[in-house]
């Protein structure tokens, strides 16, 4: 999951409030990337956060499986996947 962030000009007021409330730029970026606009407010609610966490958990599970195989290789030609093998395969050095 890569955050696509909408650049906004940070005002002095925003900077002060973020510091007072313990809000980092990363949290602001997360809200802007995944929140829902309601008028002039961008809202990141609990349900969306729970869905994001579930997505992260699934991505981590898959990444661990790929790591257990030492990485993965997918060979494609002409826009079609031809074969796949783990990096720990004996074919690793043969191209």
C-alpha cells in the first residue's frame, strides 16, 4: 500500500494545532490519502482504519510467505505469465 498524498499548503495555524494535538505529518497524509471528503473536511473514520489494517495484515501475510521462499520470480512473455518459481529454486542463477 503506497500513500498517494495530495499536497496542501501547511499554515502556521495547522502546524501549531498538529503540535498541540500530537498529530504528525504522516497521520495527516494518511487521512488525506484514505479519508472521505465531507465539504471542506477530510474524515478518516474507524471503519476505514480497520479496513486498512486488515489490508496491511493480508499484505504482511503474503510477504512473509514470499520471504519464506527466499523471494519470488515470475516470468512473462507477450503479456502472459509463463512460469513462476521461488528464489531458492536451483534455477535461480540460470536465465
